[in-house]
């Protein structure tokens, strides 16, 4: 997965500047991001504090790890079922 060049804290600072009245196009130009990125961040991080954003990142990482484990187990189960189903 691609790593963002912005930390959660920096993202929250950018969003706070947008809430204070700085124009979206000016804000995006200053920080080198697209308008689409700004709106995605706003929908994801709106109303969060830095600790909330950190906890969200930790939960996303844990969820990704658990999904990988479940996928590996599903492959193992299907391989075992296939091996059992073969006639020797």
C-alpha cells in the first residue's frame, strides 16, 4: 500500500485551515495536493483529533492484518478439502 507523505497531524492542520475560511483551491496549492485529496481527507478525518486519527490508523492496520490471516486460512482449508476429496 502506498504510504502518504502527510501525517495524520498535518492532514488535520490542513483541514483546520480550510475550516477557518482559507479557500480550498488556495489551500491545495499551498500544500501541493489536489482538490479531490482534500475532499477525501475531509470526509475521512472531519471532526477528529490527532489521537482519534492515530487510533483510526491503528485499527485499519489491525483490520488489514486480520483480513490477511483469514485469507490465508481460507486457502489452507480449500487445499485440504481438495486433497481429501481426491481418490488415491
